[in-house]
């Protein structure tokens, strides 16, 4: 902004100097001209003045636009610096909390061994405490994924095989929930480049969300296809759908439609895919279901 102000001062000074010089030259020419030529000269001066006004108005508009753009950039720079500072502090805080949770888990494990030999009721309470500690640790993992730079272990990943593994892992839970999963894969779908562990968590998160959207049971379809540079995966459920007023916010951190949700699941999914050069979008109708569309670059 300081450079822009200095530039404006220089331009204004140059304009005033030019106007003063031109006024002086015009006065000298007017005085030295014969009377019959002064009328034509006055017409010329009026036309030149009008042209100058158009030029200066256009120049002023351009300068005003430059000033506004510089001000916006300065505001954006300050906002980004503030967000970066908040992310750094919150990431450090989450890391420290996670360290204490790990210590808590260790002590609870020792307490569970003692309780198993003495009191069955105490053992159940310790198990509930362990579940709460595990849930908090998972929350910290999600939070750290959003706040710290990506550290992906890139490798070639067969998405069809990975989706089958995740489906098998959830098979008992899906069966108890009366949910059927159908995996459809086009022939010759190439592997993608990505972090296998993170991609597994992406698929797991979306399948769990789909199951939770169908409390009375239903169907999930997982489809894979490819083109020259991308592999696309669609995960479609026949659940309750997402209300239109909630759809713009579903990828926001800490926004959840579930009372027990943390609101970080889909935010982490989106961050993971974008870090790997992929993308995610969705379409949903209330009472008809939701389909998430994922893309990832083909492994080269």
C-alpha cells in the first residue's frame, strides 16, 4: 500500500506540473496570435481539454482500481497470516493433548488389567473410559490432519481392491444394519497414486456415513471407472439424503448433521483427496439418497 500511495503522489505531482506548463504555453500562444486566429485556437483548446478530461477520468478509474486491488491483497495477506498463526497454535495444542491422551490410554490399560482380577463392574467402567479416550484420540488425529501439512506416503494403489477390503472389514456391521453393498468396476481400471492408509480411511468414512444414512437398511453401490488421466469412484446410497440448506456446509470442519458426530470426517476426506491431486463432489435428494463422486490421478 505504501508503494501505491507514493505512486499516486508522483502521478498527481506530474499531472499538476504538466497542466501548469500547458497553461503557460497556451497563454503565450494566445497572446502571440492575431485576433482572427484566436477563435480557432479556442475551439482547439476546448477539444483538447475534453479529450484530456476523458483520459484523466479513465486514468483515475484505473488508479482507483489499482488502489482497491492493493487494499484487498493487503487484507488477504493479513487474514492468511492470522489463519496460519491460529493453525500453528491449534496444531501444537492438539499435539500436546494427544500426548496426554496416549499417557491416559496407557494408565487405563494397566487399570483394566487390575480391574479384571477384582471387580467386573469396575472393568466395564474402565472399558468405557478407554472408548472415550480412543474417540478423543481419533478426533485429535482428524484435527491434526486438517492443520498440519500433508505428509503422504505415495504409492500405487488399486482402488477396486482397496474398496473390496474396506467392504469386507465392514461386512458384519453392514449385515447387522441390513445394508447391501455392490461393487462395480470397469475393466482395466488402472491404479492411482496416493497414500494407501489415507485412501482406506476415505472409503471407510464414506461407507460408514452411507450406512448411518440408512437406519432401516438399504443399498450402497460403489462404482469405479477411468479415463486417460483420472480414476473416478462413485459411492451411492439409498438413504435419507441431505437437506438443501445443509448441503453447502457438509465439507466444513466441525459441521455435522449427527448428534454424535465430530464434523471432521468429510473435511478430512476433502483435504486428503485434494492433497493427492483429486477432488470430491456430491449430489443428494431428500428421501432418495446421496452419491459422492471422487476422482484421483492415475499412477504414472
